[in-house]
C-alpha cells in the first residue's frame, strides 16, 4: 500500500517542485530584472555542456556504488531513475530524491536496502570530496566575507584535509560514521564493506565531478561579465573551488529545497570580497541555468520512457 501511495504521489511531487522553482524566480525577480544582462553564447554553451556531462558522471558514480552493495542496474535504467527523481529535490527536506530513487529502483528488482546504502555512501563521499576544494580556496587566497582566519591558511588547509587522508586508510570508519547517523535517524545500519581502493576511486571521481561544476560556474560567470585579464587570473582559482563548497553547504541545509538561497548565500560570502556584486547575479543565474538544463533532461527522459 505504501509503495502504491508513493507512486501515485510522484506527479504531485513534480508539481510541487515546479511551484518551488517558480517561487525562487519570483523572489529574485527584482534583482534579476535590474541587471544589465549580457550573454556570451560560447561561454554559456560550454557551461551547459559541462553541467550536462556532470549529471551523467553522477549517474555513473551512483551506479558503481550500487553495484558494490549488491544492486545491479544497467546504465540506462540508472540514468532514468536518477533523472526521474531529480526535480523532487526542490521540495523542502532532502529525503524526497532518495525516496523516489529507492521506489523506482525497487520496481527494477533492486532491494531498498541496497539503494539506501548506495545513496548514503554516494552523499558521504560527495561531501568528503569537497574538502580538498575548501583547502584550495584557502590556499588561493580566499577569505570568507573578509573574516580573519584563526590560523595561517596553509596550516588550516592541512588540518581540514587530514580526515580525507585518514579515511582512505580506514574506510571502515566512514561506514561506521554513516551507521551511527542512520541509527540515530532510526534507520537500519549498512552491512556493506568499503575498501581503500574503492573509496579512493569514488573520491577521485567525485572530485573530478566537482571540478566540472566549478569550471561550469566559471564559464557561466564569464558569459555574464567581462573581466580584466589580470583580475580574472586572480579570481579564476576561487571561482573554480567556491561553487563545490557552496553546493555542499546548500546540500547539508536539510530543510531548504535543493539548498535554495543557502547555496547562493554561501557563494556571495565566498566570492564577494574578490568579485563584488557580480557574484550575486552569477549565483542566481547558475541556479536558473541548472534548473533549465535539469528540466530539459527530465523531459527528454520522460519522452524516451513513454516512446
């Protein structure tokens, strides 16, 4: 009965997601309409291509982890599940996309426990892989809202990167931490094991994926604003690493749909000292650009599914 109710509710989730997207545009419309828009088609096309490519990398990462925990899906089926559930992230609470993926995967013979385990590991590794980007932000001269750092940036970068190196040597600790969180949420603990080689592989893939996001954001910013070459050389490293950091901050804000406003606010704090007011427009434009591309992919997937 629960499975049937969830399936019937899926169209409602899509409608609610679209409503939240509309509210986002409405809330920011004054600032967007006041900006003197200029778009460089070449940079915009590069940004869109990288974002679409990133989405398919994420599918491959999740499918690989799902295979490690005993769930088997072909790439096409995995992509359909991923993209069919992607828009419900804009409903407050970050449980809806994993819930949708679990139900859709179960229809293809994958045990819910395997899907839940794969999503938990995917999310944990994705967040861990942001830490090197935070270190890069500090080493590149980033200063969050001009706040004075408690220790020199190189030492702080080493300190925050150390947990990633430790977990590579002790991957069982990552599963243990996930199980502790699941138990506190009254969920069944994971029974899978993760080797150092597997963790390193998926961490490198996740870092590569975040790099795609960073380059895509940089390209989108270049499509909106003309930089002096010297200024661009100064801000380019920060543009590359700031977006993954902001994305992760938005993701862990559990109640905000898709990290709305939190991700954009984090970008402003990270880049305002070096980019000025341009970062506000770039952050909002990146959100809208992502939504447009996700809608395009979802529509294509739905058409092919019903063909």
